[in-house]
């Protein structure tokens, strides 16, 4: 290597190969800007503490400095410089954002009486609940913002946004991941500045009235749609119109998830696109009726402007959630390209949309919504930008039969590409993915876009003059067909692929390799297949946990010798059972451990024997608050390999290998254990020192009900 001033140059043959490749890929280089920013954001979430965050920014700065001195003045040098600075910016940006939104969080569960101003009302008819977001008063000693669920029967009449109410509620800190790999609501609540969640009790008193009744257009529209279409059809129709999913029965919501159609329920790019396209078509056709307007105005430009107004209005109507805002931004970028006479949908526009979202909401990167939507859009655009695909599906002069088959093939190929890209993301976040989603979406997406949404819009428009009923009937039949597709697909044999907790490294390899394949244009792109396959192999080779324990120690699932998971408490709720099933890669109802022949249980203790790797492991768990004889407990612990309890066990309880009592679990969080090979994964290992793990806490008000002892399950008092 030759040193020239401050520049270090590579040998000519290496520099030539690298520069020729980057020159061939020059149009794709800008697409990596949001990837570099996202890498910095992801590093902040993955790395455990501030020392590592600072180390990442220094290392990224070193890469940028290398761009100045290594092959300076070349395209490779500029790539290193911009990429390094952007990666450092991403880490700094999300760190600053996390500190900027910092707000007090409740220290421990408490039953308190307080008053607050209603910021948001979310009806959940399917659960007979209404969710309220309240801004509390400083004198209450509570976090500034709390979220409370109220039974519909406890809701005061005439409650609207802006009202000040007084109520009593049981509040608790936002719950983190209960088991490794589970959803971390504490992280979501931190960025939403929610410091406590819980359930309110009657009576709820309106101290000061809020907005005028009926002023919430979104709520009124949802109620109107459900009044015109009862049952599940009306609930789905309300979701399409306003984004309100609270009325969808859980059975139908689960069917939509299992069939790969859940994306139709949340307002996203599909819905925004349908609204914008319909608006543009209607405006264009109406304006074209006037010869003067057709001759003197650029009608496509006017139609694009109307589409932009429709996109903004629909986003506001559906609550302006971050996923909807993201889709709106992308739609506005496409419309801007149309107005400028540029190609409407390209990977550059997708990259600009992703960059804007990450700059405004960097925390969105780790959410499933961001990953699923941008992965799907990127896959679709990259597929149809490929020269061979574009040539095969280009319009041509042929009979309608061949044209229909070509369109069907386009839908099928697009669906398969999207399913392939989305499956690792779905398995990482939800531990399951629908296998027949591509086939179901071939029918469901056109049905929703070209039949259901236009019929619903027409029915709502004609309701103003009293002629909407026939179109509501047609819309209901189309929605019934959509739900039938979801239920039939969900119930098909092998409809769902279930996978236990995926290692972050495996997910990172698949995502990184997938991005490499999608963004580059030259044959070098296929190098990305190697990390995708490596990540997939790693994920499939990761052993399913044999023991899963929630962070409070109350619930656990044990994998018996027949590979079936069994839960400790027969009365465990659906949420807990689903949580443990997903963590263990199981699909279906989990039986109680009492029914397993490898377990012996009484009211206070359960002992399960598990054979793995030629050895029998003995797992002992407590499941009551009764007093246990210390001598008997000590002897039982000595015979067990693993002991699990929600209570603090005495020091004399010494199992052969692992003790997971209340004291240990408060530090480790939920735990997943594999016996062959021997592997322990803790929630704390994934969280590090991020601010929502040990947030600035507020103590619950003293002298209230929270300081009183609580009755145990059998009438005994525990503290």
C-alpha cells in the first residue's frame, strides 16, 4: 500500500474492481442511506448500555474517518464516509429520542383514587371494555399519563375527550416482556410516555365535561358502520373505515392472523392507496366531463392534489397512528413524483419514506409494523423493477385469456415474494406465520381493494340521502366472503408455521441478507442468499425451550417427553396460555400439567420429570401461597434439579442446578431453559440498561388502599 499525504490507496487492481462495481451500482447507493441509519438505531436497541452505545458511535466515526483517508476522493471513500456518519447519527438520534420522551413511571402496583383529563377514548366492544388514556394531575403523585380499561357498564354516560373524571383504579407499571422473545410493552409505553396501566372501577364521576357529544368523528363513524352491518362484518368494515379494531371478535382476529390477512385490518399502505386511487379516478372522470377544464387544466395534476388531500384526511380520520402516518408519507411522495412527471413508485421513493419515518420516529424501527410494511413494499417494488419480471408482465397485445393468466401469475409471484420476505419477521415477533397467506391474499387483496372498500365508501355516501341500504347489503356479503376465506385458510391442515424464540443474531442475518438481495442490482446481490440461509439454519437449529417461566414466577410451561407443553395452573388465562405457547413454538391449546403422567401435583407443589439427552430432569414448582413446612421444602429442593416459585424461597432450598424464586426472577425477568443442549435465556439479557428497564419512578400515593395487605387465594393474608 502506498501512503500519499493523508490518503491511503488500495492496490490499483483492487481499487479498480471495487470502483467498477460501485459505479455499476451508483443508482442503488442512495438506497443504503436509511439502512445505515437503521443500523445505528438497531445497535442502540441491541447493545446493552451507554458504554456500548458510545463505542458504536466511535466505531462508526472511525469508519467515516477511514472514508476520508482510505481511497480518498473515490466512490468507495464517499460510501464509507456517509455510511459511517449516518450509522453514528442513527444511534445518537434514538438515544436522544429516548431521553427526550422520558417521563416518570409508577414504582409498584397500587390501588388509588385520582382524577385526570381524558386524552383518548378507545371502545373495545369485543371485550366489553373501553380504554381511556388520562392526563393526571401533578398533585396525585402519579405519572403524568396513565392508561385505564373500564368495563362498558362502568362507563359514565356522555364521557368525551377533554372531560375531567374522578375514579378509583388498580394501576401497575407498564409490563415488560414476560418471557424471552415476547412483546415488550414497557418499551412501547416509554416512547408513548405512558407511566402506568390498569383497570378502573365504578363509580366514575365526570367532574368537568369535555367536548360536545358526537364531536369525535372517528367514533361516530365506527358506530354508524356497525349499526348498518352487525356482527363480525360490521366490525371489519369499521376497521377499514376508521382503523378501529376493538369490535372484531378474537376468534375472527386470530383467523385473520393465521391466514396471513391481518394486514387488511390495520390501516396501512393498501388502504391509503385504495383511497388515493379512488379519489383520483373520481376527480379525473368528473373534471373530464367539462371540455374547457380538460383543455385548460392539467387534470392529472389536479387529481393528484385531490388524492393528497384524501390521503391526509383519511389519515386524520383513522387516528393518525404512526403506521398510518408512515403510509400517508409514502403516498404523498408518490403523488409528488406524479406531479413532477417522474416514475411514481421506485425504490428511491421507498427509501425516502423510510428515511423520513426513522428521522421522526426512530423507535418505529424495532416494531413489527414498520418492518412488515417496508419489507413488503420493498419486495414488491424490487421484484417489479427487475428487468426480466418487468418484461414478462408488461402489457402487450394478446387475448383476454392470456392477459388474465399473466395478471394471475403476477399476483401469485408477488404474493410468494412478499410471504418469503415477511415470514422471518412474523416468526421473530409473533413466533408463528401463515403458510397459505400468498394464496389467500391473491383473492383477499383485490376483494378488499376493488369491491369492499368502494362499496363501503358508496354506502356511506348514499346514507346521506337514505339510499345506502342496498350497498351495505352487498358490502356485508363481500365481507362475509373475506371472513370465510380467513377462517377456511386458518383451519386448513398445516396453515401455521410455529417457531420458538428466534435468536437475534439469526434474525439479523436474514434481514441483512434480504436487504442485500433486494437493494443491489448486479449479480453481487445473490451473495446475500448466504446469510439468509445461515440465519434460517440457525433459527431452525435453535432448540425449543423445555421450561418457560414468566417474570412473576406464577406461570410456567414444561415440555413433556412427547414434546407437548403443559402449563402449571389450570386456570391460567388465554393471554398467559398464548404467551407460553408462542414462546415454546406450540400452536394450539396447552393442557394443564396435572393431566400429564410425568407429573405429580397437589394444591401447593408440582413435580415434573423430563428426559432429555439421556438424563431425567426434575422440575419442582410451587403454585399456592400456603405455608410450607421448611424441612419438607428443603428436602424436596435437594431432590430437584430446578425449583420455580413466585415467592421468596428460604436459603435452605438448594436445588441441584437452578433456583428461580421471586428474588431471582425480579432480577432476571422471565426465563427460558433448554436441557439438551443446556441453555438458559433471560429477559434481562435482552434489555440491558435501556431507560424503560429502570425508569425514573414515582412512588404510589401513601395512605391509600395499596398499603393494605391483600388476601391470598384461600383467604390467608400475604404481604
